[in-house]
């Protein structure tokens, strides 16, 4: 894409953070964990915003029960791997970004390889064991984790920056019992959009991040609330030492 084409596609957001900010987005690399409800909203808006490299990882296939909220996928994608469906959708939104689709289950064994050259982690997972895995990976690599979770009309988001904030295990020392959460697409859209906004602010240096603040959305009451939290001296994940987070731009 030429500079003139860049200016045209991103003209409205360049008004917010300038051409330099847009260039920083272009040279950032994003790891999106999951291509489900949250991952769909995250991926759509990150692609549209011009994050230059997106690696989206998911091992599942598209089912009809996904289509009420997982907007990366369509009826024609039933039975396809979600990561591959996501690749096609994102290429259609912005053909000038680099998208890598990985059909794998994120695990302790492969997370380091999957995160190679990535500057940030977007949490699109639906279980706390998986989120704790992402938290440990973020701490190890000293890169930010943009957390989100939803259940029905409710959702939450926070930004974890190793060396500056508490980690996810400080905030949630014990995982809630596993359960199949109810879900509507609009809640995924709200929380995913907040996560992407946080990532844009982090990269461009604008505004105040959700550092040590958990944002809570109640869709039934149309209300946002905020809970402050602090690093836990007894946290099993981050008490051993905290590295200063930095964005690696190439």
C-alpha cells in the first residue's frame, strides 16, 4: 500500500494519533488467542485499524452454534477450522496486512513458539486455565496481555503490563468453576472493542490504560463499573520478579 493509500484508508484515525501513530500500528505484531466470539471482534477491529501483523490461533472448527456471535465466520464456513476461516475474513477486510492462521491448541509446550516476534497478546479465550497460560507467557516475554471475558450480558476487561501492573493471577488467584457460559454477540463486540482500544492506546501512547483497573460491563443495566486491584505479594506467577514491558518495533 502506498503512503497515499494508507492516508486514505486510515484518514479518520490518523486525526487521532497522527501518521507516526499509524506507522507504529503498521509495524506492530499481534497474537490473538482464539477465533471465537471475543477473538472475532478483536481480529476485525485490529485488521481494520491496520495492525501490521496478526497471528490468530485456534484449533476448533466452525459449528452452527457459533454463528450468533463469532462474526469472523459464516454459514459457508461450517466444518472449517476457525483459524482458516478467520484468515479469509481478515484478508477481505484489509489485504495489506499480514495475517497468519495457526490451527493448534495453545499449550505450555507450544506457547513460546507461537508467540515468537509478537509484541502483545489479545485474550480471546473462554477458560481461565488458558488465560493463566497466556498470563505466564506475557510475564515471561515481558509483553502486555489485554484480557477480556464475557458471560451473557456481562463482560470484563483489563490490561496487564509486566513490570507495571498486577498480573492476571494477582487479580484472579483462583479460577472460577468451569461452565458453559451463555453468550450474545453484542457483549463480545463491546468487550472485544475495549480490548482493541486498549491495544491502540498502548501502541500509540494515547490516553490512560486499564492498568490495575478491571472494567465491568453490565448489559442488562447498561452500566459500566470499575474495580481497582493491586499486585499481590503472594502471587505465584509474578512475585519472582517483574520485567519492564516494552513494545518491540521492527
